[in-house]
C-alpha cells in the first residue's frame, strides 16, 4: 500500500528551478578556486609525510655488512596479516647460529601496522618512507631477501622507523597515568537471559 508523505512546505518558484542549490554550489566552487592549492604535480612533486609515516620495509645490516636478522621469527609471529615468511639456515658465526635463508614480505597483504618492527629483538627490520610500490603483477610485490636488503642500501642514510622509536620518539611519549585507574565492578547477569535450567 502506498504511503503519502506530506511536505512541510511548498517549494517556491526559485526552488523548483534549483536556483538556490546552484548558487550554493557555485559559491563553494569559487571559494576553492581562489584558496591555497593543495594539489601536488606528482611525480615531479612529492608529498612531505609526517615523521612517523610507515612505508616500505627493509632488512638492516650490521657490522661487516652482514644482515642483522637471526631468523627468530618473532616478526612473523607478531604479524596480524600473516604476510611474513621466514625459513632459517644454519651458519657458523660467532654471534649467531642461524640467519634467514628465505625472508619474504607480501607488501599487498601487509597492513603497515609496524608490529614486526616493534617485535624484532635485533632491530633487524625497519619501515622506510618509501611509498612507490607499483608493479604489473602480484608476484613482484612479494619482497624477498635480496629486495629488502637492496632497500637498506638505498635508504641507509635516511631516517626510518625502528624498534626503539616507533611511532614517535621516546621523549615525545606521554607516560600512562595509572593512579586514577580503578578495577571495574563485576558485571551482573543481564535481565531476561535464559539459563540451562529453563527460560523466562
């Protein structure tokens, strides 16, 4: 059955021709035309991101230009997107007995949360400020060991997000005040719920 919806008022002649709406839209357009431009002419111009921007990952190198990763798989365990694959191989080094034989990050699966960076005990993985990730197929977006180490060589002199200063620096972190915290009161059973013994 059809329902008639009554109008609060009748439209004027101007409103029937949409003049007020057109003028409102033109006013907004003109205001933006003469305001400060925020459009960047990419790729000639690039955006200046905040210091805590999370970009493409890299695997860091330590002394003697050796990879820092010890293949402990803590980053893979912490990853909520399950986009990190690690397979270890044994080595006879003084400071470790294994390194990754396979280390892959699926950049299309990654949600760039940074949990892998925070979880790493050796600061072996960092997040750079690179964001150019365009390719022709999905397979090339799975960054392997060679690719992640080459990104380190490309960005080793640039600031990255590491484990100790992930997000913001320690000097900018606000301490958590627990003095006013109170233990929540126990929750009483909801009214009208059924139990195993019967209904309501």
